[in-house]
C-alpha cells in the first residue's frame, strides 16, 4: 500500500514538473479545457458540468479504462438541490486474492460556475486535480501488470455543493467501501511549481504496513 502511494505521488509530480513533453502537453490540454471560459466554471448539475464530465469520459475511453460496473462510467444520483453524476472506472489488479481489494484515486471535477456575470474557471480547484487523475490513471494502466490490488478511478461531482458526490459514492456502495484499503483525493495541486510544496493531509489514518 505504501509503495503504491509513493508511486502515485511521484507520478503526479513527475507528470507536472519533469515528465515527458507528450505527458506535459496532455496535462495542459486537460487543464485548459476543463478551466476554459466555454465550460463556464463547471457548476454541478448544469450543462457545463456535464460537458466537463463528457471530456473526462472521452479521455478514459481513449486510454482504455474499464467502467467499474456495466458499460458506463456514469453513476447518476439525485439530491434535493439537483441531479448529479459521478464517474467511476477501475484498473484491475493481478493478485488472485488482493485484486478484490481496492485503492481509490479521485478528484472532484465541478466548480462554482458563474457568479454575478463572472466565470469562476476553477483552474486550481479542481481542474488541476482532475487533470492529474486522468494522467495518473494512464500511468497506472500502463503498469497494470505490476498492480496487486485493483484501483478505482473516480471523478466526483457536486463537491462544491457540499461533498455530495463522494458522500453518495460511500453511502451507495458499502460492499466496495469495506474493501477499500486506501483513498487518495487529489485537490488543488496547480500551485506546486510556484510554491514547491505538496501537502499530504490525513496521513495519520494510513496504517504503517508494507503491503
């Protein structure tokens, strides 16, 4: 578990700072697309938010990610404040026992939309994290043969509304949650190059085991 966490952090940093030019170009493409004025701040429950989800799903499809269940990445859910959609994929592990356990890597893709006529693009919060998760998924898929546990890739909706996407994921699928050994949420990583700091919060909840 610790080894995969370290691989994830290294892959994310290398992708942003020292990665191959093609990977850097992909990260820029994801970021500039998701944070563009044309997506009008990706407010959850709007056509703009759905177009952001469509972009993420196209990237997943092109790299060959499998939906966690069925033939769709989309997990729609209703809330009193609107209708939203989480996106969920899986990269299957290879160990005959551990493949039925999960590492979850996720990021919320929504932002706050347009307020008082101003587009809040949400480049850092959280187009940056969503972009990183797309490319980390690509790296993990390329190294799938080395994975023992399966990895669930999530793009959560309605975080800005009140953490509704991640709450729905947890409450809706207790059978999966009981098998999750580690969850990493990637949020607001766009300032890494400027400040040189990567903050890992919640590490005290990770058991110090070499699995």
